[in-house]
C-alpha cells in the first residue's frame, strides 16, 4: 500500500517523526492531522490523481472530473487553509504546492480534468501568495514535466521526443520543493518553478 511504501521510505531517512495517510479532499481529516502536528513551519503538497485515457465526452465523465478537482484543487485548499493562518500569525512559514506542465500547456498525455486542476493550482499559488507574502509567509509551487512515479507508470511517454531523452525522477522534484521551502528560496513568493527537463521552455 501507499502507506507501507511511505513507512519504508521513512525508515531510510533521518528525523522522520511520523508517517500517516489521509484523503486531502477531506477537510476535517486534514485539519485533525495538521492540528496534531502544529505548529508547522513548512508544508509541501504533492498529492494528486491523474486518470488517463478517458473519454471526456462519455456520460459518466463529469463524475470523474469532480473527483479529480476534489483531490487536486480542494485538497491543496484544505491543506493551506489549515496551516496558513497559523503561519501568518507567527509571521513565519513556507508552503510549496505541486502544479504541472499540464497547468501551462494542457499536458503531454493528460486528460482535461487533470489539466484544469493543475491550472487551478497555479492560480491558487498566486491567490495564496498575495495574502501570505506581506506576513513573511511564502507560497510557491513546482510545475513538473513527466516524472517516473506510479502516476505515469505504464503510460506511453516517448522519451525520444524530450530534450534530455528521459523523464524525470521523483528526487528531482523533491529537491526543487525543498529549495522553495528552505532559506535558499527566501526571496521567492508566488512563483511556479518549471522542472521539466526542457520539455516546455517559457
């Protein structure tokens, strides 16, 4: 299970205090978990779903659209509204969310609900940052290209079409998120950092 994989990863890292699992689209669950570990100095959110090969003209597609938006858009909203007020009160904190290349240009293989959800995340970063930055709380995001995770496994990404002739690795996104959350990114606010191996150059 995903929780077992996280526990295995945590066992290989230093300083992990807890490993827990929840549905970020569940506001009460998010608030309970963040309260348990408060106060938080940093939040990094990469949780998302990306159904592939779906017919957006199908009669039942709207239900799938609402599920993607609930996880990919309402989920980050739930997390940010659970932690940002405390950060603002303490005049300290960093939030890093995960957008996507799909949020800029519609994606490479992504369906429209995923593209719409990640475009929404990009807009939310700016909305959050406008309210948080004056209080010394930074909100930013990364916009990855295709990354070798369970989300992309088995999908027909043609590496020969990409400048680096490969897709990205999870640690390459993690490093960017850590940068945004650390003192190294102390003058970044409302930014969407492209981490896509040159697939999209803006």
